[in-house]
C-alpha cells in the first residue's frame, strides 16, 4: 500500500510543483486548493485525490480531514500562504489579522485536524512551510515576517509536544519563483495611495521598481524547491530545519555574525530607508 501526503495550496507555486514529484516517487497525493477547479488539469489516477481546502475555514478543514480518514497519511505539507507587505505604520488591523489567519492560525488548525491521522502511521511527519523571513526580518514586510516567525515558534513548540510520534520539519526557503509576488502585489491593495505624501511614498516606489525585480532575478525555481521538500518527505530521518536556497543560508549566517547596527544599516540602505 502506498504512502499518502496532503499538501495545502496546490493551485500554484511550490505546492503545485510538489504534486507530480510526490506521485513520481510512488506516493499518493491529496492535492488541495481553495478552488479545486484550479487542480482540474492534474492527470487523474488512483494516486491522486483532489479536495477543496481553505485553511481559514474551519468547516472546510474538518471536511477535508473526514475525506482522508481512509488513507494511510504519512505526511502533511502546510504550504498555503501569502505575503502581506507594506510599512507597518500604514498597515490596517484587518490586513494584519488576515495575514495571521492564513499563514499562522490556518496552518496550525490544519495541523491539528490531521494529527490524529498522521499518528496512525509510523514515521509520519508534518512539514511547516515558513521562510527565511521566519528567522530574520526585513523592512516593508512586517506582517509577513511576523507570521513566519510565528510559524517557526509554533513548530518548535509542536515538536516538543508531539515530536516523538510525528516529526515536525520547518521548511525555510529564500526567494522562490512562484505566483507569490503577484499575490503580494494584490495584497498591496490601496497601499500606494495610502503612502502618498508620507515618507514611505519614495520608499515604496523604489521597492516596486528595484527590490522586487532583484529578488525575482535571484529566485530559485519552484520545482527545485519542491525537490528539496520531497527529500524531507521521503527520508527516514526528517531534518528539523530545511533551509532552501543560497540566499536563505547566507542571510542567516550574515545576521548571526554581523553586529546588529551593521545588519540594520545594510537593510535600511537596501530599502532606501537611510
Ligand atoms: N515564493 C517565495 O519566495 C517564498 C519564500 C519563502 C516561503 N514561501 C512560502 O511558500 C509557500 C507557498 O508559496 P508560493 O511561493 O508557492 O506562492 P504561490 O504561488 O502564491 O502559492 C501560494 C498558495 O497558497 C494558497 N493559499 C493562499 N491562501 C490560502 C487559503 N486561505 N487556503 C488555502 N490555500 C491558500 C494559494 O491558493 P490560491 O490560488 O487560492 O490563492 C496558492 O496555492 C507560502 O507559505 C509562502 O509563504 C515562499
């Protein structure tokens, strides 16, 4: 009997890239998306189950768990998430709450709903997709940084609580080429208008013109990122942390060795905040 993995947020990006890789490795995949129509082009097979799953909707989570009750679920990949960026001073409470509803509370509620199924399988694991921004913070991405720091904290607590039964893996990618930056642009909403006449007007213009392109240029392909995640799904001894990409690795090291004032000066300059 094959092992099964459930992946959240498979409509695009890393989640989408992971589906065929897991199937090629002989696993069954429960591919989920808010709108399952986004998964209609996946080749059908006995090794694929498509489910609707909105991680912010308790009823949707509960019915997905019921629909998987008959499967030997050995892995859960909490991948769904998006980036709410913008200067903290201009962020609305509902934007901050929505960021946490999806990236943090949704991730934990999905984990809780599937832990009883994972516990039934020896060697089961949950992979929490955080980010390099769960270990360090950059300007203009406060809500996102905070949500990913929270994912790291939740995963570390969860590992202490259930780690002997279900392994907990923190996935910490750097920049990956996906729909992430388009979604991020949508989450801007009317932020540029809110910034007009403030000290952030110029900063946001620079961010949109320069920083976004730079991170796109050096980004890793989604499939390469998904291959690293696949490794942590298949391996007998899952790692506690999976840092993906040179940028994630180097930024972590730099932050650890540089005096804080230097680190902050580099970031302020890079984002036009000096
Ligand atoms: N790309 C990067 O540079 C990068 C770096 C570090 C970490 N990450 C993390 O990697 C994960 C995947 O992102 P990605 O880069 O692959 O971006 P993406 O292409 O935008 O994919 C994000 C996925 O999350 C889904 N999603 C958003 N809100 C959801 C909700 N409430 N319920 C269920 N699904 C929801 C989206 O579905 P819809 O189509 O329905 O919106 C989409 O399938 C995220 O957690 C992100 O924070 C990305």
